[in-house]
C-alpha cells in the first residue's frame, strides 16, 4: 500500500501523479498542455530533457500548489516517465510513491502490441515498488484520435467495459481530452488517499475543495470541465 505524503508538522499534503506509457504516446504533450493552461503564479517550472532517442529522458515535473481553508498546503506534482525500453529502471524510480497513474496509450490499432507491453510493464514496476494495483488507481487515455487507423469510439467503449479504469479519448496535441484526463486521475487519487488518510475529517479537505482549488487555476475554456470549473474572468480594463 502506498504511503500518504501527509506532513502534519509542516501542514502539507503532496499528491503525486505519474503519466506512463510507450515512447511518443503523448505523455510530454499532456504535461505541456496542462502547464500552458495553468496560471503562472501557481505553476512551477516545467522541466524537460530531450534526447536523440526519446522526448523525455528522465521526467517532467509540474508542481501545482494551493492552501486549503484549514491552512494545509497542497502540492500536486505531475511526472512523466521515459518511454524508451532501455529506461525501465528510471520508470520504476519515477513511479515510486505514486498516488495515481495516467496511462497514455496510442489509439492506433498498429500500436496495440506496444500499449499492451507497457501496460504489463506498468503492473510489473508497481509490484517492484510495493504498489498494489488495487490501491493506486489508473486512468487510461487513448491519445492521437485524429490519426488514421485509430480505434473507433465503439471499440474504446468496449475497452471501458472490460476493465474498471476510466477511459478517455484525446488529441493531446490540440489539448482535447487533456484536462478531462487530469480531472479523472486527480479525482481517483483523492479518493484513494482519502480512504486511507481521511482527508476530509483530518485536514478538512473535501474532494470538491481539492478539485475546485486545482481547476480554479487552470483555463478550462472549451473543455468538458468548463461548466463545473468556469475559467476566471479577466479583470476588466480600467480607463
């Protein structure tokens, strides 16, 4: 069972989300889109290391932070793992202490074997880290829905029925499905942590406040989240 990163002395909770999946499936693109839509005052520097054989050699780190009404500081940290096969040891290290995982799959039928290999790799590395699949929720994003040879919506619906994980379609390069995936994985992470640490009772952080505080600082315009988390209106220009 993962340990909850809850520090009562410093009144701080850290939530760690890891974006996992094959190389070039869109993990880095997801984080870049989130970073672009997050208000500068609450986002940290997005660290990206590009190499000749992969978009991300180590990880991207995006710390988003806010304070609860009870005065607890909440940090949401988003990581990606490198997709290339040779970087498995790094993937295992980055996965340590994850509260939830967003598995970014390539929607194209030709990518199915690689998606399946990385899904098995995820489960194997979770076991290596002592993370039980029952305690670390996973959200699946089928990315690249704009390319030829992608699975149909009906096929993705079938995938949803076969497993318990939320499944979201996306075109990350256009920002479609990116915030919806983030919402689903943060909601899953909150519920998993709350079941063990009783966040609502112990630090006064409800699921609604957690999600509202995060998405209050993210531009949701044009997404399915816009109704529940309307973007902040720009200050009216003064004469």
